[in-house]
């Protein structure tokens, strides 16, 4: 059974935009908002109002979504870039990417001071910074005689690998935690 | 200084109590609530922003929303005030009476000569 009162391309388009703009909201809040707005449109149409007027009066989907407190698109991008820099920025020389991530972390009101301290000091240079730990190599040196020369190398100590893996894991967990915290604080 | 900005802030701050004030009379469905608010000048933003406001009132336990069967089509969502909602409204009404009287007295043009 089609609902002829809201079975209109403009309405579908409007509701689709509203659904997209509220992608960030918790599921129930989003569903209720969509239900309220759909019902509003349906009731207004049943009262013979012009659809264009109804939608204009409602305001843009983006405006309604903003009033509902979800994150704006630019906020979402900011959060993603910050987390990406914190996670992978340590790979760049001098850890500059990570430092940029830390700057963005501190400038963002979506993280509490505790979050920021955690993100900065728990694991410097983030999970990717595990690669900086190679200097901790405590493996055994092995030298082979090749002709008249010796070729020496160090084997990776298993301790190093364990430390690197732990470092990367804790770093990744911190990034996931920070991402979750950002989600929960609306723009 | 801009009077319209001050009034905009005031409207934003009192919008929730205006909604509660309406629902204190009887439960209403979305469209009727929104229309009355708009007609009485209690709402200056677009109509759709009332629905997130209702969601906040629900989250604070001041309003409940329930679905009632309707003659035409799907169930209709009705919004009703709760007891805590009535208390909050009464508290605000008291504060508002005092405050609005104070403001009116202070800006009374007759007593204020430049």
C-alpha cells in the first residue's frame, strides 16, 4: 500500500537528504526524527498544503540535522584526519605527521583534556611509531666470514618484535578510543 | 548593539518552555504543535527544528511521545507533557513572570530620559 500523500519524488529526495545529514545520530534518535518529519509532511499534505511550501517551511534537511546535534560534515572530516595522522603520521620522517595530528587533537573541542593527554603521551608517534623502536634491537649479532671480510648483522630479538607489536596494538586502541570519543560529542 | 540578536537568543532559550506550555493544555501531534508555535510567533527558525527540540525534551523526561492509530493511514505520533514537564514549566513560568516584569520596568520609556 503506497502512501500517496508522501509518495512524491521531492519528498523522497528531501527524506533521503535528511537521512544522510543525520547519519551521525544514534539510531533511535535518527529514526524518531525521520518519523516526525515524515508525519509532518503527510499531515500537511492531507490538509491540502502545497508541497513546495511545506518543504520550504520545514527548512533544509541540513538545518534540521544541525539542530539535532549530529556532527557536521566538516567536523567528521576533521576527526578522521586527526585520527589518521595520529595513527599513521609516525611513518613520515621526523614523525611530522603525528605531530600535526597532535596539534589537531589539542585544537579540537570534541576531546577532553584527558583524551588529549592520552593521545599525546601514552604512545609518542602513535602506532606507526613502533617502527622507531628498531633501535631497541637487542638481538644477537651474527657475523659470517665471507672471503676475507666479515658480514655482520643483528638478528631481530624476539623481545623487539613483541614490544613493537604491543606498541602498535596499544597505539591502535588509543586511536579507536579517540575516534569513539569524537563521535559522542556533537559539533 | 542589535536588538534582534538579543531577541533571537531569548527566543532560543524560551522555545522549549513554549512547547511545554502548549502541551500542558493537551497532547498534540507534530504538525498542530508546530503550526500554533509559528502562528503565535513562538518560533522563528524553520518548523523542522521543533522535532529535535521535542527529542531533547523527551530525553530530559519532560515529554513523552506515543503512537495513536489514526483514521487515515499509519499511526500518528502524539506528544504529551509529563509530570516533571509540568513542574519544569511551572518553575519557568514563575521565573519568567519575575524576569519579564523586571525588564519591562527597567526599559519603561517614561521613566528613562537620556
